[in-house]
C-alpha cells in the first residue's frame, strides 16, 4: 500500500509466490501460494493478522510434552507457593489482592529472596483455580507459549511501524518468535515474568505512535504492567523516551516534535516507575541490606554514595548471594565487570548461534576471570559501549536528512535504536550495576531479543534488496537466511524437548554445561528419585569434585551412600556438610534421618557416640539442636521431628 509509505516492491509478492515443483496438484499449489502471498503482503501486518501464525510457530517450537512434570524452580513457584495454592482451599487463606503483598514465590517480605512480580502470581492463581494443579504444570507452561506468540505478533507490528516494510516486519516477528535462546523463558513456567515484562515493553513501543496526550498514558500503563511482571522492565524508563526521540519523524512525519514526545514518554515511563517503587515500598516492605545503610557508605566516593541512596529509595528486596549460583559475588569490581562482559558476549553469540543451550550455568561453569583484559571481555566491552554513540550519530544524521515529503523511511535511526535496545535492556540483569543471584541465564535475553530481532530483520531485508531476484548472490542470501531460521528452529525444538521431564532436563543440562556442579547434582537427585542409586552416586561424585566447598554436594553424597546401606562411608561426608553449613536445617535433618533409618544412631553405635561428642562444635546451630533432639527423642519421632524434615521431591508446602 503505497499510501502507507510501504517500501515493499513487487518483487516481494513475486518472491512469496516463487517456488519449485512440489509434486502436488498445480491448482492447489498455485492457490496456496496466492493465499500466502495475499496473507503476508496483501495488507499491512496488523496484530490480528500476525497473531495466528506466530502463535502456531511458538507452539511448534516450544511446547513441552503434555505429561511433563515440575522442573527446577517450578516446584518453588507453584507447588510450594502458598498464595497460588490457597485458591483451591475451601476458605482461601489469601485474597487475590495479596499478590501485591507477597513475592514471586508467595512469601512475605520477611522471608522473601528478592523477586516481586504480582502479575505472574495472579495468572498462576487463576490457572490453579481452573484445575491446573499438582498433576502437571503443562497449562501454566502453555500460557507462556501463547503469550510468546502474542509478543511475536507485537514485534511484527512494531517493526512495521518503524520500517513501513512488510517483509522486514514479518522477518522481525519471525526472528523473535523463533529465537532459540528464549526457550528457557517460554518452555519454563517461571519464564512468564520475562514474557509478560516484554509484553509491557512492546505495548509501550506501540503507544509511541499515538497522539501526545494518549501516548503518555499508554507509556505509563504499559511500563507499569511490565514492572509488575518483572523488575527488569525498568529498562523502559530510558528506552521508551529514547525510542520516542529517534522514531518521532517516522511515527509523526508531519509534526515530529521529537523532544516534546521524548519528554512526554519519559514522564509516562518515569511516573510509572515511581508509582511502582512507592507502592512496593508500602505494600512489600523489606529489610534494608546492611551494605546500603548510610553508615556503611560514609567516606565512600560521591558516585558510590549517590548510587547507594538511589538503591535505598528503590528498596530492592534482599537478593541471595550464593557463590555457587553467581561466583561474581566473590570478585572485586574490575573482575566482576570483566566476568559480566564475558557473559554478555556469550549471550550475544547465542542470539545468532544458539549452540549449546542450557537451563543452568552455575559454578564453576562461569568462574571469576583470572584477569580483567581478555578477548571475550574486550569484545563484550566494545559491544556494550559502541551502540550509544553509534545511535546518537545515526539519529543526528537522520535528523539532518529528514524531510516530511521523503517517500522512503530512513532506516538509520531504527538501526541505532535496535542496537541501544539490546544493551540497555540487558544492563539491569548484567551483574554490572548490582549483583544478581544468577551469573547467567538465557531468559535474561528475552527483552534484548526485541532489539536483536529488529536488527536481524533489517539486515536480512537489506541483503535481499541488494541483489536482483534470480541472481546467484540473491539465492545464496535466501539460503543463508533459511539456514538461520532452520538453525534457530532446530535448536529451540531440541532445547524445548529437554523440558519433557525433570530427568531429561538435568541430563541435557549436565551435557551442555559439563562444569556446572548444580546440573550434575540435580541429575543425581532425579536418578535417585527413580531408584538408580548407583548412578546417583556417580553423578554426585562429579558435583562434589567440581564444587568441593558446596555443603549440599557433601551431604547429598553422604545421603546416597547411606541409602545404599553404606552408612559408615557416608558419615565423613555428613560431617563435612555439617562443618560447611551447620545452620542449614534441611541438610542436617536429611543426614540425621537417614542415619536413624540405617540404625546408625543405636545406643551402642560409634557414629552415635561421635555425633554426641561433636554436636557442641557448632553451638546454637541446627546441628546441635537436631543432634540433641534425635538422641533424646528419636524413638518418639522415629528419627527427626517431622516438622523439621525437608519437603520431599515434587511435594507442596508442608502445613
């Protein structure tokens, strides 16, 4: 439609209908090609038109097996989430509005581990009430798949608004929907926070095409929705005004009013952010981390004090600091940044070459680097820093060349915008401004993939336009683009298959990231749950070799040996676990219960005598308390008092 400024030429339509003899009836093949051409290029790609194909593509690539079970964090997010589960009670303990007073896991502010995401909890609670309960998480996962297809349609619409090119728009939506690195967010239930957070960002981008008063309101509500879905949506505060600045001449060619629109967008996004923070501070008050106290920052440089002041206002709930999940917690500033830049570079690689993909990258898979300067950190730094000045230069150049009567869209500011979108949307989860509980996760790339998909689509479309249809060069370009999508689709489908069940997940993970101690240990637990104790022992040994200071690895190896009726061999590993984590009630109770079951705490047992003698080595700890209790009241409780025993695998919360 030339009146809409569409840059697609007639070759697009011809290309959509071109093809080889497929062996089917000629009239049927011709009709199919004509229908496909009309669907893709007959009119502008609206949300309704794009929704169906992208939802089907999402279902094809990311759907889990219908008999899947609860994997990894899904147990805590659903099975152990008291807010979600209470909807099934005759008299629910929690109201719907309590989602804003609980964290992502359904816990109160005094027990929170840092994630505050009410909207995903509301969705889960509704699904739980509809019957998606302990039997399978499939329906919860299925919602992710459909929302991801919806986001692909939104990316397509946003891309068309920015480029006025049908082919580029469809390619952008396809790049995003088929992006294999997003499998964790789409196929994993807890990824709904990333998916919905991106929905908020995309709605904010769409709002930028509205008239000024409505644009600010649209940005406000879209940003608020994103923030209540996931904290990382705070990237909308700088990104939406920046987009409004660069894209004003595209959205509103007659009256761009660039700076005015950018100001309105900033007021809307920043207003949503302030409202979100102030509401969370009142509805979900959490203890202030000691390192943010005023006294702890006295004497520090001005920038450090200002940053601490901002974090005090933001009132981020306490985040767990486990060196196993994020080794960068033990790194000083320059090494932490170098390690974070290395992870950033590897994530960018996965956007284009998604091999391998894994559900976990814990230590020592991503260790603290030995030095600050090395190839991955240098390339990561360049790719982190260059987009901002590049976008500024492209924006200024587009401004100087702009004319309201130009027939073609200047793509240079869109390229700059896409580059900056990748950097700024990844920055909050990069471990550079603040340390996160996780050193690396593929779901962190859900928001950045919006920018990378737009960038790839522009590059693909430009490559197709460069060469004449039918030429060898163009054929090569078409083949390369086809190979890209085939590679993404194959990687996504194979990785989604890893989510068939918990055993498949951890087996695939330990093979993809062989230096992840957590992957090997969780694989051992899955094998043990299925009765293969010898395989559990072998995998547990690998985990302990990779992370000798990890108390869980020591206690779980002891537990495996104990269940193999080799309790005397288990005892040294239990002792090592007690030394490393004397206050971990779950580990201590697990060890003592198995010793009791194996009759190792009988009155004449040497292990009983040693436990009695060594319990005072950890005064005031769970080791001392539970040892004393089991030695005095073990017969009464048949081991550890039931309320202290750890929750069994795949079980809900203990009442």
